[in-house]
C-alpha cells in the first residue's frame, strides 16, 4: 500500500510532468533553455520576498508559491520587453535577471528568521512535503497551462518553426511570444515545487530533448516528452523512497539516464540499419 504522503508526491510529480513535457517541447524547439535557467533562479526573489512578508510582517496570504508565480511571470515578461524594446543581447538580459532575482531572494531569506529549511526546500525541492493545498494549486496551474496551449497551439506552432510566415499570416508575434514566455514561467514554478530551483532546468529540457531524438513533429514531441517526464518522475520518486536519496536529484538523474539510454539505443539502431540496408 502506498503511504499517503507518497501518493500526494506522485500526484504532484505527474501533474508537473504533463505540463513540463508540453512546455519543455517549446523550450527545446525555440532553444530557450538559458531563458528557463534565468527565470528559475529569478523566482528566488519572489519566494524570498513573500516568505519575508508572511513570517515577519504577518501577511498570511503571501505564500512563497504565489511569490514564485509573480516573480516568474515578471522576469519572463521583462526579458521579452527588453529584448523587443531595446534590442539588447538576450544573454546579457538573462544574466542580469538571473543574478538580480537570486540576490533579492538570498537577501530576504537572510532577513527571515528560521528560513534555512525553506532555502533548502527551494533549492532542492520539497516533493515529499507536498500538502493537499499545494496539490490543489499545482492542479490549477497545470490546467491553466494546458488550456492556454490548447487554445493557442497553432500560433505557438507558427512562431516556433517559421516566424516570417507567422508575420505574413498576421499573427501578433509579440503577444504570442509574451504568452509563451508566461507559460514557460508557470511551468518553471510547477517544477520548482517538485525538484527545486537547481534542477528544474534539467527536468524541463531533458525529457523533451529525449523525445526529439525520435520525432520532429510537435504533437508527437509533446506526447513523448510527457511520457519520458512521467517515467523519470515515477522512477526517481520510487528510487528515492527505497534508497533514501534526495527526490529532486534522483528524478533529475533518472531523466539524464533515460536520455543517455535513448541516445545509445538510437545509435545502435542506426548502426544496425546501416549494416542491414547499407550493403
């Protein structure tokens, strides 16, 4: 019988895997992995601020999860705005957002009494401490992400593969791009709850990268990415439970192992096909 806390953790992992697999597909196609890393670390600023407001100022509704959502969306849209408005180099913008968010978060966590455990939770994930309320918010956020992807699937497809053609079709590129950045930000928040700030970028990109070994079609890429993400989450959670390993790191390690295994499998397949049909 599955312990109740493990059932909640598995449910949270599955929710995050579905949304992460879908958004991770866009991240891999648009090559936005560095942007994800910047947003993930900038989220620390919102978490630290809201935790400080909650514990020192007595503002009960300032949950770190809401701070993460606010910081993720704000940083994503600032990145997009600076890029379009001032035509700045995207790598410089990402570095500025990354360092600023982390600095703000560390300062507010240092000002918050007894925040050492919260800092560890933010950095390494707290999936085993997921509560029913946390699961509820994860479900709401996941539903929002999937609903928006379903509504804007074709515009997202257009800007991912051919922006010039999308412009000719009179698709509002900036608005759609900003919406995509917002969804990437929300997916980052989902995964931070599962594996923490440090390893979010791995689980957001590795399943989609693994799926991209087998298909270039977006719908198939999303499906396979969700599958690999769920597989990594389930295997990682089970291994962490039986081996007493940190769950976030174990899930990330499983995602990496699945990618390397798929890479080796694909290479062996091509070698076999070459020997079979090359002669």
